[in-house]
């Protein structure tokens, strides 16, 4: 075991560990006796649920498959990534890139300010934006959602907007 992640809730300025977590920590530490390790605390980010993933692949990707009949779903996902998962790099990172490019006599172009983020690394909010942008792109290209898919989209949007970012957490979507 070279990595250990444990979800904890902070209460009264401290965290509580379950017995199972304590055993995992002891086992991890015994493997690295006398060595330095990184101990990292970070705010847990919400991630999409299995239902959210099923919505993306079962509604949005299926709708694109109807539009582009001969393109496999993984290729559709890649194409949508280029259109909907572009994120601007933080300004500090852009400045570092500009310096590195300059040091190597290379030209920094505006498109270098952007990167495509993996959908599995997205926050719940970013994932919903990707779903929403993909749906708009589908409509712009002449595709459509079936009435059932359109209702799922509407219900999902209401759940996200009214659920403080808990995309799909409280509802099972039958696909």
C-alpha cells in the first residue's frame, strides 16, 4: 500500500476516525517505518455519482449516437471533451508556461491557456455544466432528446439547481 486516503468529517476543530481507519493507518505506517511520508488534509470535493455518469452515457451520449450513427460512444465522448471540457489554466500557471516557452524560444499562443479536463476529475458543478453544454451542442447540430430524455434533463437540472450541487444524489434515474 503506497497511498492511503480516508474520508473524515471535522467536528469541534478535530476529526473522528473509525476503528477500521485506525487499523489502515497503522498498517500504512508500519510499511514506512523510519521514512518520510506526506500527510495531506484537503477539503473533500463533491464528485458525480454513478447515476450522474449513467445520465451522461445513457442520455447524452445515446442522443449523439442517434445523430452520428457510425461514431462509437468513446469517440463521441472525446469529441464532446474538446467542445465542453475546456478550462482556462490559472493565471500563475499561464505565466510559468509563457516563461518556459520563452526560455526555449517557442511561441506561446492563446490556445495554450486552455486544457481539457478529464470528466472523472470534474467537480459535480463542472460535470453538470458539461452535460448542459453537450445538450445545447446536440440541439445546435440538429439532434434532439426523446420526450423521456428531455424530462430526465429537466428533472436533473432542477435537482442540481435546487440541490446545492448534489447532482443526482437523491434520485435514481432509470435508463
